[in-house]
C-alpha cells in the first residue's frame, strides 16, 4: 500500500474502524510513528523514551548525513523530520549499520575525522522535537520496543478480522486457522494442530497464540554484548542490562536489580497509575466539558473583541471625516475672500492705465477751458490721482497667497496611530528585577507587576545579540507566573530579555530590556570535599557541602588576651570533590563581605596530597601562597612545587597578583570585590581566568600547568565564608487535587 495513489495501511485500518470492523480500543495515536505518520514497524526506543520506526531512524540519519556532507547545497533538506522521507539506498544503509570502528576512519557524522576520541551522534527526535544523544553505538545501541510492536500487531489483527488467516498445513481447500504456533512459525486449524502437536510430545509444549502472521521472536538482546540476553535492570540509568554490563561494563558501579523485581515494581506502579486515571474518569470528563465551554467562550469573546475594535475604528473614521470637512470648508472660505480682494485691487490698477478709467477721465477734464469749472472738478481728481501715484510707489497686495495657517499638522496623530494596538491603561508595564535575575548554567528572569492580579499571563521574549550588534528575531515563552528559566543558551554570548503582560486580548507595552552575558564555558558542578585536607577544627561545612566557613577567627579572638607579640594565622585549604582532566569549565561562588582573607583558584593533583600532609611554613609573614609566588619576591619564577594557583580576596577587595604583564601600581591591582566571582578553566590551553559575574568581565588570567588533574581550590584565613553558586534549576508547579 506504499504505492502512490493507494490507501496507506493506517488509512485502511481507520476505514475498517469507521465501519465498526475494528474492536480494539481507540489508541490509534499511540501507535503512529511521529516521523512517517504510519503504524510503527520494528519500533526502537530513543534515549528520550519516544519510539520511532527502525527505517525512519535510518532515513533521518541519512538525511542529516547528506546535509552534513553538502552544507552549501541549496537542495539540503532543512525541513521538519516529520516529513515523509524517500527510501534510502543500500550503500547508505550499509553506512548506517557499519560498526563504529569502521565509521571512525571515514569521518562519518558523529566522529571527528582522523580523531581517536569518538563523538556522539545527535538525533532530532520527531516526537519531542529535541536533539537526543544516541551515544557511540548509534542505532546499534537502541532497544526494540517489543511491547509496542505486539500492541501494533494486535491492532493489525483486529483490522484483519474480516480477512481470515488460513491453515498452512491443510490440503486444498485450506480451512480457516484457529491457532498460530510461535515455535513452528505456522498457523493451524483445529484438526491440523492436533495432528502436528500430539499430546505428550515436545511439540505439545510449544507456545501458541491466536491466528497471526507475526512470528518474530520476542527476545531482548543487549546492544553492548550482542550474544547476551537482558536479565537485569539498572536503577541509575533506568534501562535493562545484561550480566556482562554489570560485571565489567558501563554499569559495574551502578545499582542493579533483577528483571523480575523491576517487572513487578514497574507493573505495580503502572497499574496504580492506570487505576488512578480510571478513578478520575469523571473528573477528566468534567474538565473536557469545561474546556469545551472555554473554547466557546473564547470564540464569543474573540468576536466581541472584533466588534469593539471595529466600533473604535469607525469612531475614529467619523472624527476624521468631520475634521476633514471642517478644514476644507475653512480653506474654501479663505480662498474666496482673498480672491475677491485681489479682484478689487486689480480693477483699481486697471483704471490707472491710459484711455482707461481715471487716466482717461483726467484727460477729458484737462480739455475744460472754463477756469471755475475746471478748479471745481480737478481738485477732487487731483487727490485721487495723487493717491494712485502713492500706491504705485509702495505696491502691496491686498491679500496673502500662502495658506500656511491652514496646513494640518498630523505628525503627532500619525505617531499615535502607528502605535495603535491593544494596549490598555489598565495594565501597567511589568518591570524586570535585575537583582533577582541572573544567568549561570541557565538564565533566571524575575519581574514584578503592579497589576499582577489583573494579568492573565506574561510573554517573556529573548534574543541573542551578535558581536556586530546584529539583532536576531525574538524567541517567546508564555509564562503564568512572574519568573521563567530559559535553557539551552549559548556560552560566551549576550542576550536581551523583555516581558509584557496580557489580559484577554489586551497586552501591555514591553518592559525595558535586560542584557545578560552567559558564562564562557559550561558550568562545572562540584561540592566541597570534606576528606582531602579538610581541617574540621578550623573549617565548618554545611550539610549540602556547598558552603564553608572559617572558625579560626573565633579561636584567635578567644586567645586575644594572651597575645602579647605578633601572631599570624595559617591558611586552611579545602578543594572540590571533582577533578578536571580536559575541556573548558566554569564555576562561580560568593565570598561573604565580612571575610578577612580568602584565596580562590585551582590546585594540581600531582603534589596536592604531599602539600596537605606537610604544608610549608605558612606562619611566616613573608610567605604568601598567591599564584605560586613568594610575596617577598613576587617577580621570582614560578615555584614548581606549589600546587595552588590562587588569587586573593579580602576586606571587600579583589587583589590582582603582580606579574610582568600587569600594572605595578598598587592602586590598579586592587578592585572592589564582585558580588559573585567566576573561575574559567581552559584545560586544553592551560589557562585559568577570574571573572566578575555581575558583568561577566574577566578581571585576571594566567597560565597554569595542566599536566595533571586540577581541582577547584579555596583557602581561608581568619573569619570568612564561601558559598558556591547554586545552579539554576526549573521549579515545577505542583497541582493540588480537588477532592
């Protein structure tokens, strides 16, 4: 049925279901592969616990392989893995199934060419749409989901109920089968089954089921040891293992249990969960009804919101039309008045021309010979001509041609209309709390809102800012509360965050943007080691082992009355419980403001034990373990016997060690103590850097010997305290049952 134009198997089964020929319960969506959208075929379980067809895994990996090898091709498949993929060629499938040792030499995706260190294969799961790590073995390390395979087969059988499975041993014409033998891989009618499985023989003990065409053996083999059957369950990794995995494999130090015990435990849990869901069926139905009502209410509210928006715009249109009519009428009136004035003035000037008007009349008056009559008329005429002459000397138009007073200034209104949206004065702008917002292994963004009780939800937007100030598109996350944890941020990057509030279809303007810088490397998790060199008389650890305090200052205070001469306390060291042998790592901590003197950095394992057993003369005031130098001779060469590479913090100051590259001015070497201090160790390059976590700014860096394992190291003198920065973890909401 895979041919073009023919009905797919799932479509055919759904047609039988619609006709009432399939009696299995409605579990179709649980049996559909998220990649090919068909019933599962040989499903495999991914590390994220989603299942996918064996052929779909191969096709997706081949697609990724082609895109990896031909990055510049315009035909590279960048579409969603949910799309139906074409069948791969046999040579590509052979590449997928090729052992890891062979793939390593040819530079296949997941391995670095000419490298002895294997890389893991990243696979985009179409179920959860997250990248999952298939590990070094790739497909060969995945388990087949036999349970899902069996359910799919039962589903197929229910659909094939109308088409009977015939007996394989009957003479023509064959009879309809009633049983299928899993050991013989054949179907039998009642008579043939009795003949070929006689009572009292070995065949009578064969496993038989209802009529089926699926005779695949249901044996789960270990992916690491292909000849060993699965018989145990690792509680740490939560996966089945064989006895070789426990004896000398990857699970040798893990806690394992028998398969029967795991089967019993998981079956009880699953049964309880199912019973709980069945018992809550009425509650689920009521919530479904509530959701239907909410959908209808949303539909009505949406239409109402549209009507209100249309009403508001129509009011704006009416106001604009009325203002338009008023302005045009005023302009027409002013234009008519000015034209009339110009017409009158023009007629007056026309009279000043020869043989026209006043000049012609004056010429006729000059022909008068009677003196008394001439004087009587010429006096008034002279005044008129004198006035006309003066107007010629100082010509002034009777009106203005400009309509500047009637130009409509719409700049302010245009700006307001451009910002027209669903903003409401009833919803204030939320403000991001910069003190409570931070970035470490993830980003934690907190905000407060004066109208919190009136907001239905918030939308947190964030985007990466490139070095050339290029702004990428905003990512959005809908939040019900006033805080959100953003994961999967890139290291050594700058991100902008902003938030806005929503109330129905109305939203507030965006808050002011908050800029945060991510650490330069992945966060290294560790706790204080209470065994290696830990002095419990001077140092005090909390139960979580993430905070240490110095009690030496109290002893010095109690002995103050007996001190008559100079007295110097020693440094008390403590290191992390996890070492570093490769890669880039970053960790952060806070130094309490009351601390007298604290040193932080890294320690090398080659001489650490020797140093802690027989420490140097630390009571000498001239000896200072600071970056491997003697404080009395800071320009001396590096002491190779010194296991520590440290910087000094004390009295709310951060002291930069003296070095040939740093300033010799003491004022430039003393900085204010940051709220939180970060340490970046690049083991491969042999470099350690110290950061101000508030601004993610490097304060000081130096080379360090990385030929041995390095540990986070700390030292305290006098009163002081160090608190490791707690990784940012997602807090899940707890829903209280309504009884």
